[in-house]
C-alpha cells in the first residue's frame, strides 16, 4: 500500500525537525536537556536520544539543505523563547514541512516507492 507524503511528514520529518531543534536548544541556546524537552513537549530522555541520533534519524537528510537549516534555526529561536506550541513556532514548523515537500519530494519517492501527495480537500 503506498504511503501519503503526510505520513512521511508525521513519521519521519517531524521527529527529525524536533531532533534538530532539540540539538540547537542545547548547543546554541545553552538550555539543559530537561528545559529543552519541556519547550518541545518531549521527555529529557527523548532529547538525549535526539542528540545521539537514536531518534529522528532523518536529521542528516534535512541538515544537508541550507535553506531548511536556516528555517530550523529560526524555529529554534522561537522555541527557546516561547516553546514549540506557540502560534509562531507552529507556523514556522508548517513552513518547514512545506519546504521539505517542495524541495525533497523526489528524494522521498526514492525512499518510499509509490509515495503519493495528498490532494487538497475542496470545501463545499
């Protein structure tokens, strides 16, 4: 059964973005793993696993794209200030997902044969 790109976003891309943000919160913003975990809504153990690339393993795929990393850095600033679930941070996260779709859908097709884009739902 083919996957939809939305599934790839949820299962692979969001954890990778969370991992990148967690790493920046600890390394660039000098937050403890516990504080960083609270900011992104995960446990301290999850942040530790993100930093050791045991979770969010698609980090390397995203970290090679300078534009996406610029957007991730902007997201980490927002998260450091107010947390991942602030309105601005969620908008930035959505922007990153759109960028991944625009810039890397063909690469994702190679990893997930039969990958499909979700069609926009039309309102009645």
